[in-house]
């Protein structure tokens, strides 16, 4: 699953604040490296050089009933829905191992 990451330190030791797009979460099952893309350039980045900034619609450890509660939540003061129609949550699947599930309002 693509995840946006913030580069903490470049490979040359200088600090940057650019954003990378992770294409894979590991390279050849090595959890210490990530294949990433920035400005059309692809390369390997060591995991200790980046910090993750997941998308707000991605909830990694979220059971189905919790996702549904979030999507159907109403404002206690107004009684109106907090989330608009079409709002969604992507989460790890509870039944499909490494897969993902999509909950939509």
C-alpha cells in the first residue's frame, strides 16, 4: 500500500523536508530499506532516515465495527453526520491476511 513518508535525512547527511512516496514497504523482505519516489526519481532509502505520515483515511489496526462507527458518527450538539457521504476508511483486513478492506459511508 502506498504510504507518504517524510524524509528526515538524505543519503548525503543533509537535512531535507521533502516528501517521498513509498512504492514498497520493503525490498526483498528487508525491513530496513524502502523503495521510494520523489520528483520522478526512484531510489532506496534506509528506514531510519524516514518517518511515516500515513494518510488520514488509512487506519492500520482498526476492526470493521470501529471503522463503521467512525463513518457513522454524528455531532452530539447538532445531530448531523460528522463524515460526508462517500467518506471511506482503508484498513488491514481481519480475514484476508496481508490484504486490505475498504469501508465506505
